C-alpha cells in the first residue's frame, strides 16, 4: 500500500505587493515570440524563456515543482524536475499549469528515461494561474500545487 502526501505553497503574487518587483531583461536576453493570449499553447523554450523566472515552487518528495513566468510574454508554465522513474512507480510523474479564470490546462509527463518536463504556456495577462504536479517515489505518491500567481 502506497502512502500519499499533499504539499501546498502560499500565494506568491503577494510578493509583488510587498515590494518585490520583477525586472525585465534586455530583449537580447531571449526571443520574444508572443505576448498574452498569443502565447497560449506555445512552447516556452525559444519563445519566452529569456526572462523566465520561478515565481513559486515546492518539493514533492525529492521532485521540485515550479511555476515559471515570463514578464515580457505575460505567460506562465509548469516545470517538474528531479523526478526520475522509480522501479515501483505506478504512473509517470507529471506537471500541469492551470489558468484559474477558465480552467485552461496544459500538462507534461516525465519520460521514463528522463527526470523533468515542462508544459506549454498559458496567458497570464490580468488573470492568475498555478502549477500542479505529482511524483511517484515507488513507496509514496507526492502531489501538490503552487499558489496562484497574479
């Protein structure tokens, strides 16, 4: 019998109110291929990763779940890392990004020979989103979600 652990994280958007501002990088730091709703469903690598930062994260056992954000693109995506396949796993670990306003969701699954994956992007302009993920350690299933990012 496997045990389950649920992990949650606080709302990170409040850090902006507290005075922690995101700073934009020069355009040369990365390619800007979309903005806002034009980013829905696009791959963040090569589109919006130049100014990307982790705005919230948590650990799921040894795995790390992150909510990533690009200020220039006004888009978010989820990434799970350090999540290898374990012999007794009953499912592949995954990450999901969810936009709160309409439930738009993109997911990724960690491949058997890998340890990480990242999702497609969702528009985060004037709405909020969060990351959800699960990692199966073989003995325990860890699941959790980040706070919503404003």
